[in-house]
């Protein structure tokens, strides 16, 4: 086997493994979670935030920002206010959940 054929073959093998592990170049979707005031909040890469009041046994949809958005991170501040970092078309911004637990505001 010549060096050029070997490089073509190894490149093809690497690309096929990459596609199996990471289809269509999408980031591996792992839920992002944070706990605040006895509730768990979970963000997904398709723009949804779920909430659980029973330690993750069941989840309800809290907010759907739309599939064009991605939830990058969920954190809490010193007042246990939930903050979310969202991505949209290569940009990111932060939102904070209001004290009433229903409205998201810019930070």
C-alpha cells in the first residue's frame, strides 16, 4: 500500500467514525441542570427548559424558546435566581428568571 492510499483510507475511516459519534456535526446533546429553591431546571440543545419539583422523577416543560435557540448553561446567583445562557445564530445572551418563576428577563 502506498502512502497516499494509506492517507486516503485513514482519512475516510476517521471521517466515518466522526460521523457515527457526532452526526451532522451537531454537539452531543447533554442536558444542563441547575437546582434552585427546591426545583430542578433542565435545559436542552433544542431551546427547551424543563422543571421538576420532585427531584427529577417527572419533568414539565417550563419554557420553549424554539429550536433555533440552544441552552448553553443554567446557573444560579447568590439569591438562587436561575440564569440561562442561550445561543442563537452564533451569538449568545443571558436571561434571568424573575422571582415569580414565570418570566425571563435580560441580564
